[in-house]
């Protein structure tokens, strides 16, 4: 098992690396050239900027049983297909039971935006979200 982090826009990199180090799990941070991540205890792979460039590198690296941290539903779906375990930055574990409805909600939101509508953005991140992520990741690591 290893932990792979889709680090572009990921607010929980430090928490994930800390848990990986504590449990002696290989941790790989993948980001594009518009971000910079160097963390003790983790390998960083920087890829060229481009639509989904991080996603393609990550999905080509992931193996069955790996944990993937991402907020991208499409990437989560591809990881599920490879029998990996994706989790988002709020501790929600993606599964075959919830991925279809998440992808549909993303599609619907895109259609609304394309028609000129507005979707409410994310609120400021709260400590409780970090704590929920940490609990969720520890649950995956310890099982």
C-alpha cells in the first residue's frame, strides 16, 4: 500500500504525509508546475501543466489497495476501477456505491454553469474538515 496525493488544490497534504510517515507508508505527492510541494517523508513528482496531467500520471501509477487523496470525482472513478481506495479532503471515501451520483451531480453543475447559471462556491475550510479527513485516512490505513 502507498498513499498518492493529487496535490493540486489539496488542503490536506501535510496531514496525509504525517500519517504516512507515522505508519511507514510510501507517500507520493503529484502536482503540476504551478504548484510546489516538498515534504520530508514524501516523494514529489511534478508534471507539466495541462488539463488532467496530474490525473493521468497518478492513475497510471496507482495499484490495487493504494490510497488516493483527491477531490476530483473523475480521478476517483478511475482509481476505483483499478481497485484503489480514493478519499477526498473531507474524509469521504469514494466507493462504487456513491461515485455514480457524485459524477452525475458534477455533470449537472457543469450544465448549469454552461447555461449561464451560478453554483455556490466552497466555503472557507474549517478545522472540523481537517479532523474528519484525518479520521477517514487513519481508518483506511489501520484496516
